[in-house]
């Protein structure tokens, strides 16, 4: 068992739960109720669900790799891809936080913390095996 993948998978699972509960109520529902272009609304709803699929698939892959259901040879590329995606999500969210007009941007844009941790644990599990 790879403890790094297990930690990344558990944190990814918690991120999924947060995404489907808190993020849905705080971001998706208000955005759907806001008055702006219906096409932009539909695109943003699609983006929310694209992220949902990515989070779920990443969680399943991380947990499968933690329990060695996927061989190291077959999982290496997927795991590097997952780590890079989460790392880039974090970097982008931090960048947006610094360049936004929000007061206390990192109070509202806090998901980067989870993304960094998932990325680091995934890379550690991939490189230290």
C-alpha cells in the first residue's frame, strides 16, 4: 500500500464531498440564480460538472493506486497528470486571489490548499516508490 496515494485519495475524496456540498451551495446555485447571459450560465454549469468528473476520477485513480489495484507501470502517467493538474489548479487560484478585488481573497478562495496537498502527496507517492 502506498500511504502517499492513500492520503492524496482521502483528501481528494474530502474535496469531492466539499465540491458537491459547500461549493454547490456557495457557487453553483447562486450563479444559476444570478441574472446574466444564459449561455455563459450554461457554460459555467458545464465547467462545474467537468470539475466534478475530474475530481471523482482522480479520487478513484488515487485510491486504486493506493491499494495497488493498478500497476506502477500503468499508473505513472496518470498520476503525474493528476499531480500536475491539481498543482496548476492551486497556482491559478493563488494567482487569481492575488489579482482579484476581493477582500480576504484566500478566505473565499481556499481550495488551493487542498489542491497543493493532493498534488504534493501524489508526486511523493509517484517519485518515492
